[in-house]
C-alpha cells in the first residue's frame, strides 16, 4: 500500500481537538468513517467517470 498524506484545514483540526476534549467517541467514529474516503483513490478524474467504470485498459 502506498504512503498517504492527509492535510487538515484549521476548521478540521479544531473539530478533531473538540472531539478529543469532549471525549466524544461516537462523533470521532463518524468523522473517521468520512476520512476513509480520503484514503481511497477516486477513479475517473484523469480519464473521466465512464473510463473508470469500464474494464481495465479501456480508458
């Protein structure tokens, strides 16, 4: 698996700090679920969404 780097805005950092201060586990879990999308590649940006949906080598 390739290394990934996430960049958080000031607002996102404050949200994370607030969850830690409040010890809000449920909110933290929801936020981590949102972050999973940032780890996964978003196919179709370079070749368009249709190429990403088709079989490999067809876009």
